[in-house]
C-alpha cells in the first residue's frame, strides 16, 4: 500500500510504493502517453489528453474530464528526464488557489528486491493548503494505480 507524508514545513507531500517490475518498465508507464491515459484514471475522472516532450526543457499537458462535466488542466516544463531513474516537471494546475503557481513533481525510481521503489514528491505547496491536503490523499492513490497497471501488464 502506498504511503504519504507531508513535510514538517508543509511544503511537500511524499508518497512511496513498491512495484514488482523493473525501473525501465515503471518509467515507461510514467512517460508513454498511451499508458498514462490507461492507468491515471478514477471513477470520478478520466484523462482526455496527456502529452509529454521526453526531454529536459520539454512541455507536458494533462487534461482531465470529471464525471460532473468539469474539466481540470495541468501543464508544465520537464525539469529532469533521466530514464529510468528520475523524472521531474513543474506542475501548474488550474485548481490551485494561485493558478499560476509553479509546484514541482519529482518521480524517483530505485531498483529494489524484486522490483522498483517509486517515490513521488510534490513540492512547492506551502502556499496551497487545500491542494496540499488533496495531494496527501491523491498521490498515494496515483501510486497505487501505477502499481496495479504495471504489475498487471508486466
């Protein structure tokens, strides 16, 4: 089960999960738009669009449609693209209190006995208390969906 913690300074949420697959397989699931669009879904929303330029300095876009008809938009710049170890990008979300605030999402993948330890850290949240609370619940859920997808398709 994925865990989550909020840092003492209230700036970041970190979630961790073990996935029974090699880092290369997990990294592909995080960066291949077809795969992302099939696992990063829930009963309440699905991804309408996901694209990523797989390089530092590249752009990504993440559009979601909720079952109530509302749409959510997130975009940013790829900061690190180091397959299969690290992926980070700015996260500018239209549901934040400050819709122009750049937060940062960092995925770290480490080989672990029988698979990969995945750590996702979302930082820059000190001024986003509502979003921070939602991410504290959301990132473990995302990590579990990633785990289920990768292990099912491995």
